[in-house]
C-alpha cells in the first residue's frame, strides 16, 4: 500500500495524507500500484490550489517528520524538482523467475534509465499538470516508481535531487547492522529521513519501530 501527502503552502498543518487502495490488489498486486498512481496524480492535479510539494511513501516506511519539513523548507522556492534515492541505469530483468521480470512486450528497452526508488520520494507540485497530461501517451508499466518518476516526467526539465544520504534501505539483518555501525562512527551524519527494513518477515511493526527509535537517537546528533 502507498501513502501520498500533498503539502500546501497556505495550510497551517501541511500534511494531507491519503492511502491509495484498490479492490483488485489481490488479483493484480503489482499493476494496481500504477493505476493507483494515475488516480492520485489526476486527483492532485485537479486541486483548486496546487500543492507545493507531494510526498509519496510506501506504508512500511519510517518517516522523520522534522526531516521532511526541512526538505520542503530548503527547496520551497524551487521549481520542477524531484528528491529521492536515485537509481541510475536500472537493468531490465528478463528472467521469468524473477519478481522484477519485464517481458519485451511490457518494456522493449534494455535500460530503465534514471528514476527513483519507490519507497519514498518528494516532488514539487508544479509538475502535476504535466504528469496528468502524460498519462494517455506514456507507456503503462507495472513498476510504478519508474512510471511516475521517469515515465510521467519525461519531456520535462525536472532536476533530480539525490537524497540517498537521508535514506536507510536495507535488505537483511546484516545490512542493517552494518549501516547502523557506520552511522555511529560518522562525525557529522546526515539526518535519516526515510527508512525501510527488509525482509518484511524479519521486521514486524514492533521491531521496525524499535529500530527506528535507534535511528532517531542518531538523528538527535544531527544539526537539523
């Protein structure tokens, strides 16, 4: 499931959070996210007051609100920006046994190019209209992170902000332990704003919260 927050400059509390859902999720667990993305793009693009920023999260991502506010304040005057953990030269997986398999019919290219990891990203709302207008002409792809952050933004002058230093995205217990030990030794660490722990089977909500509290303690050493 995904969470989308529209941040409007004129609101006292700028976090308007909605959860995207679909009754087809069980039958089409991957495709539904792209349809959901189309829905929230069209919804936000039709708002009477264009959101200043849009924050998209997976619902199992831990978020540091102070850090999000810092990002929005820092880039408040910027136009056509997209901040995320940037992925470059994404490979196209042709192995049918893989979770990330893409058939030539789904995607004919050999390189996914540059796009954002889908766990969390932030973009300026001035791009919503272009994104909405791109829906009929952009190739549909079940990889919603590619679809939104590359497909729908194709043809724009979007500036990509690589915020990787503000992310914790680990694939194993060992990865997380190593990441934590490295953070503890940094003299001037960047604030961790988004965290995603895998595998999901090892990280219940309770355990994820416990780990997030440890990261929060490290965040308290940061300037922001």
